[in-house]
C-alpha cells in the first residue's frame, strides 16, 4: 500500500532529527533504511520499528540528523597528488585546445575524492538513540494512518465484488440438483443414441447415470466456496490488524474451488457463470495484493 509519514524533533541537546518514510505496493515487506555512514549505528533501531509496524510494501526510510553546534574532531583531507595530476593534465590540454585553465573552488569540490571531510563515526547516547526511535514511531504512525485510509477505500471496493460472487454462488447452489439430473439424462440419451438396437439392462444404465451424476455433483465445492467468502467478508468487516496475506490466501482458495467447479461443469450457462466469477476473483486478487 502507498503512503508517507514524517516526524521531526530534537535528538539530544546538540542535534535535531528528521525521519521520513514512504511506501509503495509490494506483496512482501521490502525495507530500505537510508542514513549517512556516520549515523549507521542507528539503522537497527529504525529497522526494528518499521519491521514491527509493517508487513507489506516496498518501504524506504530516510534519517537526517543535523547538529545545532559544531562537532569536534572534524578532519578535512585534500588529495594533493590527485590535484597536481589533474592541473598538470589541464595545462597540457590547454596548450592543444582552446579551453580555460582556471579552476574555481566549486570545481575542486566537485572532483570525486579530491576533498574528503571526515568527522568519524558518530556516537549516540542511549537517550539520543531512544529519541530517534521515538521519531521513527511517529513517522510509522503517520504512514499507517495514510495506508489505513487507502485500505478503507479498497475494502469499500472489495465488498460489492464479494457480494457479487456470493449471489452467483447461491445461484449455482440453487441449480445443483437440476444439473445433476441433466448429467444423468444426458448419459441415458447418449447410450440410446449410440446403441439403438442393443438391449441394455435399464438398471445398469440407471446405475451409470447415478455414478455420473455423483461425479458431477458440486455440493462440497460450493460449500467450501461459501465458507471462503464468509471468511473474506469477516476479515474485511472486522478490519483488525494486517489482513492482506490472509485475504491473498483466501483468494487463492476461492480460485481453486472455481477451477474445480469449471472442470465439473457440463452446462453452458454454469460454465459462463463460473468464468465470470473467475474473472471477478482475479480482479479482487490484484486489489488484495496491495492490502496490508
């Protein structure tokens, strides 16, 4: 599910912090934490917070810390050998081509590895680490709230689709005995058409017709299908916690029952109905994969 959250505030007496998180749809949790190398020791705390609050989505978390006062022990390293080689090369090129030899300070700072500022790894007190974790919790809460709004919209879209599947399931259930009788009648007619001059024991024909009707009976499949739809409705109605993976599993089970119904169907009307139900559950499945 998509969403965004942000929280800012003090991190100890000498720092302020900003935690921003954004997420897009994904079937699984793909969590990326972005911090400066000097703040890498805070990454486990951030990962712990968001892994606990989220179960799905491609989630990107960024932490920015800013000092309110200058840090001690900052060292600036200039690669003079690199600069000498570069300037020498520019002089040589200037003799061959009409280029400007002058280089500004901004140009020097743009050269990779020419100027390196080394502040060393930052150290954080337990209180400062706790403050960063608190900001992460606030950002996660904002993200979850936005995702909850999207989830409510998805639930409003899914409810009538499930109701549609339920109506179609009830229609199939109402015709179940009729379809079984049609299978038996079709078997009798085919036997008579194939062997018009052959005397066949009527009891044997009835026995085979009964077996064919029993094999084509879909009572169990319809019962399981109705149960899965009930569970789906119940999960949406309660809206408790993360339900995305459960709904994803239920859509797979619903599709499995529909495939079995389709393989047993010998009636054109029922076959068309089942195909439309399969198309509907595929649309539901696409939506469910975005649900937390």
